C-alpha cells in the first residue's frame, strides 16, 4: 500500500511558496491545454468559416456551457475538498469512500447535463438575444456539445481527485493527449471534411471523452487508498455525499450566478451586433490566459489549504494563502501589461476584420487594467473552499458581483456603449474584493483548530 505520509509531504511540509508553485505549474499547463480545446476551435472556425461561425462557437455558446457545466463543476469542487481533507488527515477508509462517491457523482451529473443542456439550448440562446445569423450555428454546436458533456464532467471530477491526492502532473498529461487530438480532429473535420461547426463540436466532444477515459484508467492502476475500483464506481456513501454536497452546492450556486451575470452581459453585447459579438468572442479567448493562471492559483491554494487543514496545520495554511496572494498579484500585473501592449496582435489570430479588432481593443483596454482587482477574490475564495467554508463566498458573489452587474446593466447609462457594459466588471470586482479582505482577515475562518496549529 502506498504510504500516505510520503504522498502528502509535498503539500503539508517543505518551503511553502515552492510547494505551491510545484503544484501550480502542472495545473497551469493543464488548464492551458483545456483552454486549447476552445481556442483552437475559434482560430480554425474564424479563419475557415468566418465571423458568424466564430461568434456562434465562442460567444454566447461559451456563456451557456459555462453556466450549466460550471454549476456541476462547482459541485465537484466539494468532492475535491472532502478528499483532500481526509487525505491530509490520513483517514484511509474515508479517502476510498470519498473517491468512489465522487466518481459516481460525476457519472450522474454528466447524464443530467446532457439531458438538460440539450433541452435548454434553444430557449437559452433566444433568452440571450442571439443574432439571427448566428442562432442556427450556435444551436447545432451546443446540441452536439451537450450530448457529449459526460466526458468533460467525469474528467474534471477524476482529475480533481488526483489533485486532492497531491498529484497535479498526471491530469496535465491526460489533457495534453486530449488537446493534441482536438487539434488534429479540428483540421480533419473542418478544413478537410468541411463539416463546419458540427466538426468543431465533434472534435471537442471526442477529445474530452479520451481525456476522461485515460484519467479513469489511470485511477484504476493506482495503489492503496488512491486506487479506483470499477465495481465501486456507482456506489455512494450517503454521509460523505452529504458532506460533498454541503461544500459543493454553494460553489455550484456561485458559478451559476457568475454565469447568469455573464449571460446578461452577453445579451447586452449581442445588442450591438455581430461585429461586437465576434469581438467579445475573440476577447474571451485572449482573456482565457488570465483566467487560466488565476484559476490555477485558486485550485492550488484550495488543495494546499485542504490538506493542511485536514492535518491540523493551520498556521501553514494561512501563510500559504498570503504567499499565493502575492504571487498571483505580481503575475496579474505582468499579464495586464502584455495585454495592453500587444493585445491587437492577439485579436489578429482570430480575425482580419478591422472593425472587430477595434471593438475588441476597446473591450480589452477597459478590463485588462483592473485584472489585479479580481485576484484576491480567486485566492481567498479558494482558501475558504479548502477550509470547507463556501457559504460566505457564495453570498458575496450573488450580491456583490451578480447584483451589482444586474443593477448597472439595467440602467440606460450602463449599457449605452460597449465600454460602459465592460465597466460592470471593474465595479463589481472592487466591491467583492473589499468584502473578501474584510471577512478573511477579520474572522476565524479556520475554526477551533487554530488553537492547536503548527508549521
């Protein structure tokens, strides 16, 4: 049996910032390849099929998939936290039960997403005021995407379990396999077979399925408490399931509220026409690099806090949060500078349309300078999730981000131009960052264990 103490040492002992970065980089590169799934679609679709297809594949469709799948991924984060806490505490029986409960939960979630995503595709596209020249293409893409959504959900849950064990490297390799396959299939289905947006959707679905299968097979080859047994894949422990849902449900609601506010923004973007929709779609692909990095820090600190919290090392968990926050702030400043100086060349990857590029630069120059304001939201909410506290971050999101954006965009002044629509990000981020700072640094978020903590 694999020694639990040995596996967890990398996170619960050693130089903190080094351990966070060792965990962070595989997650970062893994997220990069996950981003490639959609980015390669956008580049090939934009160059071969035109701006209408680009807006269909990367605009409102991304918002809708993030809404539905994001909810279940938020729920899945509860499973990752539970596994990491049991793993840090070296509770072998509960680690095994939580692993199989998580996999069973992902199979159930994947089927639910396929059914409801397929049925809700057209009503949600209409609700977002999708332009008529984009609607049929977006509908086709999403119907295929949701039919094959099981692969994405299962991969996210299985890779989350591996990260809870302290392994962030193998999920990277499984994503590399899927991303490379996605590139090849995009070229074959779109450039050679002329399948249009159907080809883009099929390439994404197939590559995600391959990543899911390879991850499950790997879990089946692990030793000791990290091993997944096929005969137990459909079994759930009711007590552990309840704990996972208690932690994950607020995270799922938080994701939904984020994406509802993004849907409202998408609706306002669509009202400015196809050029603006295409510019927003292109910006989202460039913007994905920023989110990829801050989310990787967020996932890293969640697992770091989860294992150290489970091991009773609260001072170490707190110090890790501060160091992670500093690294993320520095990174966001560097990214914002690069976006502002070289953003125009980034838009040229997706389109040669001058009007689309100019609108895209207006969007970029409104949002990129305030990237740094968002950073504490990601890091501090990740730390709170690791400690099992998800209700307060959810409330901050619902009222501070979604509420503010909805109020802002309900006014004629707030939606008068694309720049004013984008200002809703800066205003809501500023408010919620202040709330997170006040709550995290003035409350005993780690509970009674603080009294017995150690480095």
